[in-house]
């Protein structure tokens, strides 16, 4: 996933139903992100700011595909699609 990078994803998965689970998982691993990084990785102002930053970016990526929260991915190779009717987007 590329949710912490300012990129244009090629795929965005709707995570609206599980965004709180994602945020709980980040909170559960607080010791691994304590003293967070600067320079575009994660905010250095503590856990609450990290959670809000992740929430904000998921909302931003979700809004690009008309859902509440999205998880962006970048693919540099062909992907298998089993049912093209399940794909939404303006260019399809």
C-alpha cells in the first residue's frame, strides 16, 4: 500500500467498512511508531497526529473514487481482473 505517500495510485480499494480497524492496528503498534519520522513519512507530533494523518489521507484517496475511505496501491505490472463489471471509474 502507498497510503503514506503523496502519489497517484493506479488502484484504490474501498476500506470504508474497516478504516477503524486499520487505525486500531496502528494504535496497537504504538511502540513501533513512537518518535515518528519527518520528511513525508509520518508526522513527528505524536500518535494522535499520526492517526489523524492516516485518516485524512484515507479520506482523500477515498474521495477520488467516491467512497468514504480508500487504500491506494500502485501497480507497475498487469493485474488480473475476474469480473470487469465490478470495476468503477470514469475512464472505464
